[in-house]
C-alpha cells in the first residue's frame, strides 16, 4: 500500500467523517471506496462511449439486415400454406 496525503474542502472532510463514524471504518477505507467507485464509474462510461462510437460507425440495423440475409441464404424455404 502507498500512503498519499490529500487536502479536502471542509464539506467533503465532514462527509468522510460522518461515513467513517457511521460505518465504523478508517478514513482511508472511505476514500479508497470512493476512488474505487469513481474508477468503476469512469470505466463504465468509457465502455458506453466506445459502444456508441461503434454504433455510429456501424448501426445495428445494418448488422441485423446482414444477419437476416445470411440466415435466409442458409435455411431452406418453408411452405406456410
């Protein structure tokens, strides 16, 4: 583990203290959880942006049409009468 000194605005420091007292955990754990949550959220949003960018380049509708054509070319025709 690495130690890091940080400075917090008073309102954030008080919020950390309230959580620490309520959950009976060290301040470090509160900050660690907050950073872990932030990083997971950031990763999630980056994945969404990557999906959206890919979708703009190649919309699902085009992929669905290609899949339907490929499926139709492989499956035999059925008599629905």
